[in-house]
C-alpha cells in the first residue's frame, strides 16, 4: 500500500474536484455505449471527467498520460417481493391517477436498483485503491482523493441532466389575468347544457371565454380527436386570455386555461367570473373529462397504433449485428428511425464504421464534442451487435409472457442527440420533431464535417432541372439546384374510393347533427401513379417576370431530374393546412411499389431550335416614385454588387399583411412573410409564417438582407464577431462568412444554411482549409467546384420506410421498417422484430436504392 500511496502522491496534481459547470460523464463511455452496468464497468478520468469502458480506457491513458481513474461498477439487485403480494409474480401495477412522473399517483419511472462499487484505479498497472484504503495514507493524499471521489459521485452526470426524473403536470399557478380580468357586459347568459361551438357546431371539448362568454371548441389532439382550434383562434383575434372548459365545472372548481400564458391555470375568482354569465358553480355537475384525465389516458395508450406497429400480430424478436434497438430518450423516435435507416446505407457504414479505429485515434481530447467520433460510435453500436441483447426480465419469479417482448437493452444515443441538436431551437429539445427535417439537418451537418475527403451524403444528392417557358415569347430558362429528397404530392381528388369517402362524410355530418358518436373514419386510397403524375405535370406561374417581354406574364414550369442518386428518398407530402390554417395530416393509403423506374423523368436540357430567355434581372421590388439608393459605392464595386440593396421600404401587399395580422401573427412577421414570398398571395405567405414561427427574430423589425439594422450603421458593424468566428472555423473565408450573415440578418443558424445552399454564388470567393481568403493564402488554387453528384440509371428498389402515427409531425410516434436479407424488420425504438405485414402503404419517408443491371 505504501507503493500505491507514492503513486497517488505523484499524480495528485492531476486529480481534480468537479466544480459547478464541469461536464461529468460517469454514465456513458465517450467512445462506446458502455456504462457502469456493463461488463468491466466505467472508468472516469479524474482530470477531464470523461468516461471510458474497459476496452478504451487504456487508449485514453496512453494518449493523455492520465493515470488516475474512478472505476464505477454496478450490478443489478434482485427485485423485492411486494409485502402484500403473497404469491409469485409481479405485483399488480397501480393505475396512474395524476399527470405526473415519479411521484405518488403518477406514472411510475421504474428505477432499477443496483449494488455500486467505487474505487480509484491507477494506470498502467491498474493498482486499485478503495475508500477504506485511504485511511492509511498521508493526510494530503487522503483529503484530496476523498474530495475528488465524493465530488464525482455527487455531481450530476451530463446524461442525468438531460433526463426528467420527476414532474408533476397537475401543479397549476394562479393566472396573472384572473384578479383583474375584465368581463364584458354584453348580456350573454350560458345555459346549463346544450352547448355548441359558435363556428363548427361541435358539442364536445367546448371552452367558454371568461371575458365575453363566447363558446368555442378546443384544440385538436394528436390522435385526431378534440376540437378544431376555434377557441384559440378567438383568443388570437380578441386577446381575451382565459377560458373555462364547459362540462368540468363543479362546486370544487373547473379546468381554466390561459392562452396568453399557454398553460392550465388557477382562477381564484372563478365563481364570480362564472356568475357574470349566469352559471351557478355550486349547482353544476361534471359531464366532460378533465384535461388531466384526458392526458393520462393519452399517455397510457401512446404507441398502440395497430397497423403501423403491427400490434395485432405476434412478432418474432430479432437480434444480432445490424439489429440493435435504440432507447427512446423522450420523443426521440424520429431520430432513432432516421439513424437506423442511414446506417443501412453502405456509404455511411464505410465512412464511419469501417474507419472507426482511425477516427478514434484522430479524435480530439474531448471526443464527446466531436461530430465524426460520435457518429462513428453510434454506427458501430447499431451494426456490431454488441448491444443487441434481450432486455432483462422485469423481475425474478414473474410468469413467462405468452408473447415475445422483443425489447432489447439497446443503446441510448444521449451524447449523439445532444451534439447534433446543440444550438438548434427544435432538435435541442425533448419535443417531437419532423423526421424529414431531422434527416436534412443531419445531412447538413455531414456536409459541414466532410468538406474534404469522402462525403457519405453524396449517396442522396441529386440535381433537379427546372425548365420555365414564357407563354408570351415561348422562350425557355433552365436552372439546376441540388436536392436530397423528392417530395411527392398527394392528389386527394384522385382517390379510388371516392364514393366510400363521400358516404363516410355524409354519415359523419349526420352524427354531428344528431349528437351520435362519429362513425369509423375511412382512409382515402390514392394510386402511386397519380402521385407521380402530379409530380411530373407542368406548373403554371401566373406572375412570372419575362426578361424577353420585359413584363409579368404567364409561364409553365416543368421539374425533372438532371441526375439520379445512388439512393432516392421520397417524402409523401401528407402534412398540410386546412382552410382555417390549422395543420393537419392527410389520412391516405398509397400503393407504393417495391420497384421504381424514374427514367422517364430525366431532364433533357435545351431542345434543338429552342431559344433561351435573356439573362436580364427583373426590376427590384420597391416604391416606383422614389429614387433607388443603395450602399454600392461605399462598400461595393462594379464587379461585385452583392452588397447592393434598397434602403427604402419595399412595396408590400397591404391586404395580405392585414389578413395575416387578423390571424393573430405579429405585424413585423407578417411584413416579412409577404416580402420574402414576393407578394405572391396569402397561401405562400402563410406557409412562410408556419415555417419560421420558431425563428429567434420572428417578431423583430424587418431588416432587408444587406442593410444595416439601424440608421447610421454599416453592415460590417452589425455582423457578430462570434458568429463570424464560428463560420470561419468550418473552413469558409471571413468574406464568405460576412456575406452569409448579412444575407440572413446576422442569425447564425440561418447563415450556415444559407452558405451551404449558395455554394455556386461563392465560387468567386475562395475557400481554404484554414478559413483564409485567397489574398491570405500562400498559394492560389482553382475555385471550389460545384456540388458533386453521382449519376446512373433511374431504376430503384425499396429497402426502408419510416412511418408516422398521429395528426402532426410535432407529436405522435415514428417507427421504421428496413429490409434485411430479404426479410422486413420493424425497428420500434428498443423493439426489433421480424415484420409480418409491413404497412408500406402508410409510410411517410421511403428509401430506395439503385438497381444495378
């Protein structure tokens, strides 16, 4: 022990006590999914606080020179038999009565119990020091090591900080509007029953506004039930914040919602507020489910969509290489499904998994923050089969299940999710997201991190050819753009079961008028050929500015493929907006084929004898009777007018702006929507609004690209140095970074997206590995080439699809089906099983690979 004491004394200066803000990785290996529960436990570096499994700790010691590691190992305890349960088997679980997690009456977060062993291990000889051994060592050693051990064990791990341990959804705060709520003396009196929504005549999920007594239906729930959002729309138009749910009023209280505070609230003056509209709270009886009861019921049945999850069949569990499940980290099923499919693609396998040793050898000192390392770690975890093991039984002595469970231990991609979501307003949260948007986000990150060397996203990249023909001059214009996903329209008017749909609608209307329960919904059947026809048919442009005619006229636009990628991703455009601009999902069945031939959709380029439209820019959008002024001259030059922009307000369609404002959106956001959609109408502007509602500058005053944010300032002054440094670190020059930030109002996330979507525009501004401009580089080189695309035959076979359950991409659940060795496999988070009836007609994203002759 004296020898160990001497070693500890020699490394004492490298042993740190965690401080607030330190990232402690004591639950997960930085290079694998090993944990303290894994064989060999986890070794936490007592200097960097990085965790390593037994297979990687020697590598870290050799590279870093660190010798002291805290070894944490846990073994699972046998579950205690319930005292009241005299027989064998698990005690019956109590049904949740509270909308809460981890507290009495709430949803039970079953924390497995472990025996934990902690000791210090000194490398390279792996000398072990337990807490009891420290008592015989010098005071300085004992105190420093004891403090470090205690600090590490008491510190919150990074993964722990990302999890919800306890939450009570029934704790409600008093509304700030309740005490001083103004109620209109409009003579409105509410009867004790027989309520209907004033807009759609709905008779359930009704909310009375406590300011004016008007009755409207509530929000639509994720599973299609609920209302039509008319109470919310009324708040947006009137500004009256509080509403009470009719049918929940009893002498003990009622459900009150504050639209302004966006939460269920308490109203201490509720009896007085109800009495104003003739409602005697003491005589009312409960006739509707409270919101708490509804949410508990929803949380109990999430994941039970029969068809997509194949819940009605006994599925055979699968395990082994390429058959590893992924834990749901809280609405992370969209990420799980996308990554399962991507690591079926050979390009991603060879880039990240085949080269994993080289990637790990070249990893930075903190591999948890390195994109390439974490992607390789995830890919190896999914493909190796090391974590494809059945989950442990819920408890010893339990009766065997009549059906295979199919759950695996699987992997929890916490580090990966935190890294790819960092800084993103949506993917950094635990909310449900759109799988298609995440796929593009991840591809964007791959593009950023593969600017030199092999780029696996090239497997999906293709060129789109757009041909626009001016109907007045019959001259054409050809443009090409890069894309990664083919968006397939859904022509609802082409349904093959129209009569059945009409009959179902008639029965639904009869049920609404009679108060009877609604009939079972009927799904529209849309032929895949009809979707492809809608994709290929020419689009009419009514406000096309013709450079030949020097005026606005009508044109037709035809979209074709300029190249065919190795792997084709098809997104079925199921999500749209209703006439009231409420997002909705089209309930359709499409007979998506196993094989696909897109050869007929290949573009042909300029035709013999076809004249092209002159390359003349249209006039700027601005007030016609005011002189055009810009910043060209003081900050630009004749060759490069990229900094030119009008300093005066553009002409905006006031009627469109007004319509958007009437829907409750901020004025400045409405002005931006109309400007950035070129005055093309309410539909385009509304789509812009819905796509940018989460932008940090959504409600900020409109600043035109290239102009300053305030009078008297220059664009250079408005560009953030921190944002510049971030973009330059990606390999772009300072000039390119400045241009991108000016074009996006100095919003970093949008600037990065802008710069990657304008690579062609930046060819004259050279990119160097160190982020230096051409003038700063030691030697000149050719401008960067355009986007690299692969091309080949347009024949494909289906190998995977991702399905969505729910009424919105922002809620519900995702699963994926992947074809492995001619067998369809369903990946439903941790559950991996052989698929009996893959629901290919109900998918959202379809993945095809090229068929080689």
